[in-house]
C-alpha cells in the first residue's frame, strides 16, 4: 500500500496546479522526498489526501497515521488517526504555505525523529 516518495510526488504533479492547498500538499511530499525524512516516513495517497506512517503499511492498514488533506478554502488539514473517535484525534488546519512547518512540528511533538535537520 505504501509508495515510494518519487511516485507520490508524481501523483501530485498530475493534480490541478491552480489550487493552493493541493500545491501545499505537493510541496510537502517533495520536501519529504528531498530530505532525510524519506528514510523514516512512508506514505500513500487517497484521492488528493497524503497519508503518512512510521512503518511500511499493507492493505488493509488500521494502525495510526497522519492524513494531510487539501481543503477547498486553500487551507490544509492535518489529522492524526490514532483513535476512531474523531473528537479525540489531533488535528490542525494551516495555510498551504505552512505545510512543511506544520509537519515538522508534528514530528517533533510525537518524537518520530530524534533530531530534524
């Protein structure tokens, strides 16, 4: 189910380029591919959502993951699925230009990486 980051980046290259939120998620995927994050994060796409885990995932996958979703208003939602109860899931909405910073904050908060470059 997980894909390599080059394939994920290519998926977003096919998406409409006029949408700021999609461009934000695409920039986030490129950032992961181009940094050491690519060695410790695994991802897949669902429509235009980017899903990120710490381990490779097979279908069906029911473990925790971060979903990054472009929204129609130009914002991007980050939602961490570690419970099925929506009200208890960590979630933030940020402008598309803040996607990389928001991901790095999330990774630091959950200690997914020892030190980020």
